[in-house]
C-alpha cells in the first residue's frame, strides 16, 4: 500500500513539473507589446498624429493563411522593434494610403508589407516575406536610420 502511495506522489510530481515547464513557453499578456489595430477610423489619431515613431505591419485579408501569417509576423516584429517603437497592425485593404509607400510587386493577393510612420509622415516601406523577415527588417532599419 505504501508503494502505491509513493508511485502516486511521484506521478503527481512529474505531472506538475511537466505542466509548469509548459507554462514557461506561453507569453504573458502583461509582457506583450501593445499593438494598435490601424483602420480608416483611427489612422490619423493613432498613427499620423502620434509623437512616437510607429512601425506598421500590413497583411492582406486575402493573403493565403492570413491569420497565421499575421500572428507569425507580429511576433517577429515585436521581437525586433517592440521595445523601441510603437507597433501597429492592419490590413492592406483598409490601409491603402500606408501600403502605397511599400515597395512591393503589385500582385494579387498583395504581399505583406512593413512601413514606418515618423512625425506623421509615412516613410518608404518594403514587402516582408513571412518565412524570412530579416531582409525587410534590415531595410526598415536603414530607412529609420536615414530619416
């Protein structure tokens, strides 16, 4: 009987260790960056009239697997720019004004784009590949440095 109780305690201990270790990989909402969702109603107040430099990620609603691509790119943008700049996300369709500054092949569906708004003016942006965003980040870093 004592051995069964011992085995039970060990199983519970192992379960708790596994459970707690999996919780470490979840992002805490308190630590996540505050993203602004850009749309025609708030673009002027939240982005163009902001005192902060804003990095804007634009993903088309009709891009293949758009929600997963947006989540993946948001994570990458947050890791790269989250502590330095204000972050915003929106759809290409609702933010054509901002997407117009993105250098990208004009294909259908449009590629995701990333651009910067500084002192109320959209700077040049570039399309961003979901599988390798590092090239776009290098270009954005150059754009910010030269502005």
